[in-house]
C-alpha cells in the first residue's frame, strides 16, 4: 500500500510542477495511458519469465 501512495504522491508532485512551469505533458493522455497499461502488465511478467527460464 505504501508503494501505491508514494507513486500517487510522486505523480501529483510532477503534475503540480508541470502546472507551475506551464509545461505540456510529453505524451497525449491516450498514449500515456497505453504506456501505463504496458507497465502494469509488464511488471509481473519479468518474474514469470525468470521462473520459466530457470525451471
């Protein structure tokens, strides 16, 4: 749970910094969400692949 709260806090902090410096997001929201989906799906794959290669 702490990891999720840290991640949320970091995201909010970066969002506030973007707003203060009037910087546009580097990726359109749709593309950013697809990237996040890839990270969420890819994270559990690494241990599975390592287990598969070791076994």
